[in-house]
């Protein structure tokens, strides 16, 4: 039996909930929280979600913690009792001193682990010859901390952070590293491999997806409605775009249900947002026309096949999911997806709570991405897809940047 199904069993009936359009106030609050998750630095995220106050310090409960690292999904489903019947391995890893609540330093360590790309970790393991000792593993995590936006900020300010004493000392960070390494280096194990480390990252991903899935109304056959599935896609969009898609969703008559395994497959592909966008864009270039539902199906099936996790667990994306994806994103109702309909719509989960998703100037970022796409197309002898700016416009933009 697959690992994820095992994980799912204890909760199959536990999260009975009600589903209705989320109340107006709830939506405002959720949208605000998504903005924080996508754009704010870890200190701000911690301050927003930590609900336990002891003397002058704030701490996160397990529920606060999951709320902070998963998006608000625009549904009114309430699964507050989730953790009564579900022990979280992810929380255990994060709670380094085992006191049942997360301090800022414990939270911060976890965010570094979550937001550092698998590819970077792979390179680090490779530089040590593929397997690492406990001390080498701690060195890798310290390096990851330095690279994180927050770590850089600490170096720049010589370790003096302003907001409410949310600092992380090297000793605190090391304590978290040691707790995590207990998992790897038990029974006198001396070395761990890249693969063993990735298994842990996958386990974290699975648990987060399982939690997200149960934030919708789940039937006894472990499925959610197509409408809720559409909402899960919207929850990963930049907040500035969500309202438009939620309005669109109200006009769509979506039918069918989405099983947990299908939901997982889709979310795994969706979270590789840049890879997905590039694959769609190349398909578009190959065809020289907008993408049909059949094209999208091919792209998603290929990405699914390329994903080791999907392959190993026999996960695949259903036709219903593809229909929902295309109908939701097809803003001009042409029945096809144009690049502007999928470009910059999706936000990678890895950047949640790390200020990496924060786009100081979203237009400038979009402009840069478009230039990069045009560059690649031109390199392969294709016409640029996006309209190119005149040199005069470029100069004016440059001057504006210099003035600020
Ligand atoms: Ca703790
Ligand atoms: Ca279209």
C-alpha cells in the first residue's frame, strides 16, 4: 500500500465539515493572510500566526504552524479538529526542544528547510561525495540559512533584527539541526545519502498536501468537488489575481470529483511552477498556436511521468482536473490557453513565508521574465512571443529606476 494512503487512513472520517461559500469577512481575512504568506518575511509571518503568548514571547501551536505554511483556500470548510486525530511528523521535526510549541528560531529553521530548493541540496551532497556525516549535514543547513533571504538580512544588519526580538542565534539554529539529524543518524548510522534526505523532503510535502486537501469538504471516498479543486489552484495564485478567478469560478458549472491521489499529482506539478510554465510555453512554440485541452493533457502527463514521486506512487492527473484547469484559466473563453493566460499565474509553495515570492515590483519582474522567454525563443530561431519594448522605453524605465 502506498505511503500516502496509509497516512490518510486515520482521518478518513475525522474531518467532517460543512461547505458553503466562505463568508465575506472570512475571505477578507484569508486574502490578507495569503498576502502575508506570499510576501512577508518569516518574522512577519510568525507574528501573524503565532497565537500562544508567554511573558513577552510568542509561540506557534501545531495548528498555527500549518496555517502559516499552507494557503487560505477560499472555502468555508473548517477542520479545526484536524490535529486531534492526526499526529504531525512535520511538527515533530520543527519542534526541536519538544515542548509542544514552536519558537521563532524553530519555525525559522523549518522555513529554511522548506524553502531551500532540492537542486541546491543535491549539489551540496554531491560536493561531499554523495553522502554526508552529521557535522557535514549541519554545515549544509548553516549554508542554507546564510543563503536564505532572512539569513542575508542578518548578515547585512550584523545580526540585529528589529521586529520584536525575533532573532535566531547560531546555537538555536544548531539545536534545530541536531534534532533533525537525530532522525537520520539513529542506530549509530554515520552517513546519510541525498536520497534519504529527499525522502524526508517528500514526506513533508505529503503531509502538507494531506492537510491542504482536508481543508476542503472530503467525502468518504477521499474526494473533493471540482469547484474546491479549482479553489486549490486559485489559492496558489498571487493574491492580486485571486479575486478575478474566484469571480470566474462562480460562472463556471464544474462537475465531477477529484480523488486525493489525483489532487496530489496535480499539486506536485503545480508547485514546480516555473517548470510547468516553461513546458507549456514550449508546447505553444512547437505548435505555433494556443494550447488545447489535449495539449495541456500531454504536457501535464509528461511532467507527471518525469516526477519520480508521481511515478513511484503511481499518481496521475485526471481528465476532470485538466478540464477544470483549462476552464478556470481560459479568461477569454476561447477554449484554448494562450501564454498570457498561464504566465505568472502560479506561485511556488517553496517561497511561502520567505519573502522570496515578494515581488518588489511585480511589473518589472514580469517584464524581466518576458524578456527571458523572448531571448530563449530568439536563440532557437523563433519569433519573440511577447511584444518587445522599444529602446526609448527601456531608457525611460532605466532612468525611473535610477531616480528611486
Ligand atoms: Ca519548541
Ligand atoms: Ca483563451
